[in-house]
C-alpha cells in the first residue's frame, strides 16, 4: 500500500513538472515584445496568503523594467542622484553578480527621476540606454564595456522633456532606438551608424518591428505622431499626426493585421489606424483608453491597459476593432503582462493583481501588496518568478513556481 502511494505521488509530481514551461524575458515587453509570456503551469492559486516574496533589493530610482536571461536578472537605477547603475543579479537568489556605473543626473522633474529605458539581453551582450542617450553594449558575463556612445552629444539631439525612455530593440544585426526625429539604427556588434533620421526631439516609446505584405517595417511613436519607417535605411514611409500635450507619446504601438493601435494620456485618447495604399488611415478614435506610459496588453481582439495618470486612474478593457469600452475598474491604474490567458497587473500603489483576461467583466483572482511608493513599471514573469520595482528603487521577486 505504501509503495503504491509513493508511486502515485511520483507520477503526480512528474505530471506537474511536465506541465510547467518556463521562459526567459530578455527584453522590454518580453520574448515577442508584446507584453505576453509563453510560460505555462505557473501558480495561479493565490489562496492562503498569496505568493511569497523570494528576495528584495534596493536598485536606485527609476522606471527601468527587468530583463531576465541566462539565469540573471538585469535592471537599471540611479544612485545618489548622480550615477546610473546597470545591475546583474542572480535571478533566483538576488545576489549581485556585477554592476556597471556611469555619471548621469537623476533629473526628477515632477516625478522621482532616474533611467526609464529597460535593458535588452542579446546572446552574451546586454544593451542599455540612459535618459541622456548614453548607449552601452556590455558583456552579460561580467559587465565590462564592449562599446559605448553618447548619442545626444554626437548627434546634437534635441532632448525630450523627460529624457529618453524607449528601450533598445534588436532585430538581427540592427539595434533600433527611438532617438531623434524618426529613430536611429546602429550595428549591435560595433555601435557604428546604420542610419539616422535627424536631431529633433523624439517620442518616449520603444520601436516596434512588424511585417506587412511580406515586408518588414518599423512602427515608431514619435513626438508628433505615428511614423512607419524603413528598417534597412531609415526614412519615414508614412505618418499619422497625433498631438499630445508635452509630446508624451510613450506607449508602444500595437500592430494587429493591417491595423495599428496608438494611445496617449493628457486627454488625448486612442485610435486605430489602417495601413493602406494611401498610407495610414484612421478607423476610429475615442478617449476610452489613455495610456500614460506602458502600452496595453492585446488578447483575443481586446486591449487591457491603464488609462490616465495617478492613483485614481482606471484599468480599462476595450475592443480593438471598434474602440467600444467593455469594462472599467476605477482606481486600478497600472501596467500588466499576459500569460496563459491571465493578466499580471501591478497598480501604481504597488499591488500585484491576478486577473482573468476577459472582456465580459473585471474578474480578480488574487492580490498581494509587494511594496509601497509609486510604481510606473510593468512586472516581468520568467521561470515562475515575478520581478517588480517601484520608482524609489525597491525591487521584489515574487515566487509563482508551482
């Protein structure tokens, strides 16, 4: 009887282990850069006090999200108001493996300041961008500088009000950046220019590569609107004017088929535009969704995202095709990611929520307070662990392993 019980337990364990599938999260918005994780079998039962904290660290002020790859967690913060730090931690223990420091002012204008762009891990290299456009390629193993450039000084860039916030985007040999009029591209191995669009102030979003009619293009949320850019040699192929107060076009465009969704705060709202023979044409426009910083999560024809700025703002679900609002949860502003049809959403006040990604209604499955302060940064799910950070630099790793 005892042998039978042990055998049954072993079989159950093997079944659970086989069902779980972990994944790295090497860049801003994940593997596919769409705020979704391929992880399966992570813990969604948050009863009994909810998920436990595995480790915590102080990483300096900023909005940079984590990138997790090769057993390490990378992130940026600003220490002492004058120094940016790129950190590499052991992903499971939080032990610091290395750090790279360079001078950069905190620049806390109406917020806590610090770096806004997130690191990107590509093979054995890590790429980072400061809010003053200092671009680094570092060895992932030890943090040593492979190459570095000061793009603002070299190019004479006109700095946006809150500095540079779009994360590096790597496609093949190209490293794309939302710097200047309509982007900048360098060779990831050498840092040498491939193309440059001009020195005007940029938007705050990360470039997005997409395919249309079997050709690749860049969707870039620039300071004055959405631009479709040639990825090989630069140059704006089409544009859609989108005026936002202070030019804060910060949420990445979301491409679905032949349409692109854009959204901004300060009362601007959102729109769906279609890519056609005559360029970008408006499908609809309203104010149901107003992304202040992070983009929405797109799932099965619907968008889920924080709308507005401040703790009193809302979490909203709208239909992509029509812009119709499906539900609105007041005072739940924040940013989230998707995994297995569930939303991991962190509020501006530091509560991590587990939600059903359904347009039918707001359905909360779990909630845990991970820290206080103000959080403008999306959580990251990698190998069953969730990495969160707030603006003051409190970083927490929450365990959702089965």
